[in-house]
């Protein structure tokens, strides 16, 4: 779609160049029968330059291409109005480009909002003060959690305070969907205070894309999903169900930074030899989940009763399964996972995640 838009903008811009050439007697432009003064000819040239600049900025993936495109469309439409009888059909082209400009502007605003929110979360975070993790420091945890921390390689290292990762995704928007949508995501975590910020960009088809943002901060969760960065599909905030669901997501995702098990807002309970229950209580929001491992202490899955959204009347079983574990930054973590809901109709695997990059500080 982007390539088609670039070609369309280029062709529409070239049309304005002919208006300049006619005004200065350099070429005939039969599409406009009425004469064009040199003053307006200069404006036709300026419009061509603006459309050309828009095209270049789009090819360079510059965030401000929409601003140049807006100026070009406005000036183009003024020229069309002045030569309405001959040029009125150019209005349709301007409308198409204007819609693309609005989508570009919405994407710019969405990206700015994400960056501002991330900055606030990171500025409010503190480094975890504990010293190097030792076997003595984790002695009060359930035996299987101790085994997990030891096998992961986190013992002997400083506790993790901040996490930054990027992901490749495959997801399904509803049960029964056959094809997987592909997307990418970027996520930040802080441990003190507990918070995460996750944004996603998914292609549904060559013409439609979905962007979204999920975050947990100050014990509260928010979720925003927009079609083409412009049309709201979901917007959930200030809801106890959403708060609990995002807290449980944070809890389940500490598998990527295991030292967070020592956090004072998480309490542990042994279930059996290979599983333990964690309950997280932070600023009035409480949620829990079960961590399951193999006999060697390798993480297998996280299970929680979790609300699918703010409209859900009852929580649903939510499972995150590790399908591949690798060593990253000296720590063994799940680098490929699948998430599923257990519905009345059966298990619905809706998300597959692959970590491409992860760093700690």
C-alpha cells in the first residue's frame, strides 16, 4: 500500500509541474484550457516541489512526511479551485492523499504518546538495591523457585532493574480465525516500581494495519487498539478487571527477568515439587498465577485466571507456554512462547511471541 501511495503522490505532483510549464510557455497543458498566469505558474511549481518533498520523505520513512503532504494538498486544492472548470477532478486525488496524511498524522501522535509514556515510566523507576543474588538470599522461596533461579543462571548476578525487549509476533484476533497476523512489538519493564509498557504494530492485510499499546503503571492497566493508527477499536482504562489483568501479565512475564521474584510485592506459595503460586499485591490491585517447571527447574508454563477484557463477567484460564529457551545476557529465558485462553469451545491459542532482542540494566 505504501508503494502505491508513493507512486500516486509522485504522479499527482508531476501534473502540477505541467501547470508551471504552461504558465511560462515551456509546454502546452491541454488538461487546463484557460490561461495560467506566471504568478499562479510559480504556485504550481511550488506545489510540485512540495509533493516531491513529500515523496522523498515517505521513501526515507521520515516521521514528518505528513506535514509536507498537508501543505502540498492545501496549496494544490487552492489552485484547483482557481481553475475549477478544468482541474476539478484533481480534488479526488487530493482527498485520497489527505486521508493518507490524516493516517500519517495519527501515527505520529500515537508514536509521540508512546515515547512520552515510556519516558515517565523510566524516570519514575529506581534501581533495585539488593546486592549480588546468592543462594542464601533466596532460601525462603519455594524449592522449585530456588531451582529455577539457579538453573537460569541469575545467581551470582545483580538483580535486574530495567528490561527492554523487541518481539516478533503472530496473533489471531478471534477464535476460529485460520490465518495468523504478523506483527512486531517493543516492551519496557521496570521492577521498582513494577511497570511495563508494550506497543504493537500488526499488518492484517496489505491495506489495513493495527497499532496498540498495553501498559501497567501505579497498579493500574490501560489498553488502546487503533485501526490504521486512527480509528479506535478498543480503549480500556480505570477498570478493576483491566488493572488485575495487566498486573497478572506483568507477573507472568517476570520469566524474562527472574530476579524479580524477590520483589516485596510478590508472595510465594509451594504447590508441589514442580510448581508454585505467586500472588502480587500492588497499590490495591491483587492478582495471582501459577508457575510450572520441569524437574530440572526449567520454566514450562504460567497459568492464571484472568479477565479477557473489561466486559468479561468472569475470569478465563490464561496460559503462557515456553516453546524455546535460550541463554540471553548470561540468563536462560524463554525466547519463544505461546499464549492461550481456555474457552468453553476449547483451547484458543491466540498469540505466538519470539524475542529478537533483550537487554537489562
